[in-house]
C-alpha cells in the first residue's frame, strides 16, 4: 500500500524541480534492449517516477555508467544526482524500436538553479578556474614518476609498422593511471588522429548488442601528436576509476589522422 502512494509523490516531486525555461531531453527505452547513460561524474543517486521504468547503476563503487530499461506504459522521468552534486533530469518514454542505445550526458545538460545569484556564480567560476591547476600538478607529479619507472609490456598490438603497448596501470585515489607506448617502425611519420580507451560489450558480429562505451580521460601527459619514423613515445593518460562486469572488456583504439594505419588493442 505504501509503494502505491510513494510513486505518485516521487513523480510530482521530480517534475516540479525543472528550472523555468529549461527543456528536458527525452530518453527512449524498452524491455528487450538495454540503454546506457554515461555521465562525466560518478552517479550518486537515481530516481524514477513510474514503476514501469528501471534505472540501475553501481551502488557499491562510484561509476559514471547507468543502465535503463522500460516496460510499455505511460511516460515518466528520471532524476540523477552525481557525486559532484549536479542534478540531471530527463523525460522517459517507451519505444518498441530504438535508434539510440547510448547517451553521453554533457555537463551542460545539468539542471540550472534559477535562484543562484550572479555573485555566487562568479565565485564558483573562480574556484573552478583554480581547481584544475592544483589537480594538474598532482597528475603531472605521478605521471612523471610513472614514466621514469621501469615497466614491462603487459599488452601489445602491431600492424603496418605501428605498435601500441600498455606498459603499466596504477590505481591512485579515484583515478586510474595508464602508461602507453606508441612505436613507429615504418619509414613514414605517424600522425595520431584518435586515441581512445573504451568499455566493450558484445561482439561486432552481433551489431544489435554490441556497444563501445568510451572512458573520457581526465588528463593526458606527454600525449604525442606525431611519432617520427623509427621512434617510440611513452605517455600517461589519467581516467576516472572504473570497473568491469563479467561481460565487459577493455579496448584501446588507435586511429591515424588522414591515414589507414589503425590499431585495436583488446584487453580484459
């Protein structure tokens, strides 16, 4: 009996927090596919106004990924609060056929506080401007130590004269530091177009269930734009701490700018 009363109350509360003039995005889901949402910050809480929708996330260890499914029924909405106290709200609707299975949620989509004064906004802006420099110093210090540390190759892949190696992986606080090496054995300089670490679910052969979920880096240290012929470069990329479930694995995608010398390094 209490549950029947609770859902309408939560629904009313969620719809009432929308800031004036702010349009909410609609996310579609169904009962035979999983829709994933990636936030820039780990999820702290997630609430849905109607019981025909289900939103799940890692409650034991902070993670940026949330999963959504729905049973056929009325529209509802989703309220997500991240560990940085940012609020996000979305309209939820059932759709039998989904054209999008993953949503990257940008910081600009968070709910705006209409009661926040401009002076507070200015103070907040100033603090945000100062914070990255402190973090950058910490990142740089540990990245420098890792590059001077002796380490052996953990994973490696080569193709068309280009080799990518994963040399080391270190967890520190809520971050993951990964040391990579790119080596160019060809006679032509290699211009790096894209370097991306992703969680992978499923296989490319089954396109309906295959998903690549990029892990956005927090900091890149000595990431090269180009690797000269016969040279190698080591660098460090800092990511937010992440976990993998039993069906997920990692992959590193290396794409050449204006070229076809592309690599995919498959990990656990």
